[in-house]
């Protein structure tokens, strides 16, 4: 498993959006699915049971070492598709 660092922006988003860091690691360690975004970053997506199974999206720049967690958010677009 590669090493990851959390960007200052992602840390701010965890606090602002009331997302536990443990959920971020859960999404990276065992994603429900992954996508390569238009930005060429890897997107890890995981339903979080503690938040009504909303989908957490963790955006990671995998082109740097260590991998950089760019941002994290609950993806409302995926929620609507359920």
C-alpha cells in the first residue's frame, strides 16, 4: 500500500464537513468503487453507514509521492442515483 498524506485543504474539509478521518481511511482501504476523475486523480468512493449510507468521495493525487489526499466530501450526485 502506498503512503498517503492529507493536504491542508483536505484537513480543513474534514473539520468543516464533520467527516471523521477514520471514514476517509475506510474509503481508501476498502472502497466500494474507484474512478479516475477528469482531473486524472483517483477517486475512492465508499458508502458510510453512520451517515445514512451517503457516499464519501476521497480525491487522491497518485502522481506524487507520498500520494496526496486532495479533498474529501459526501457526493450528493451519487445519493440521488440510489
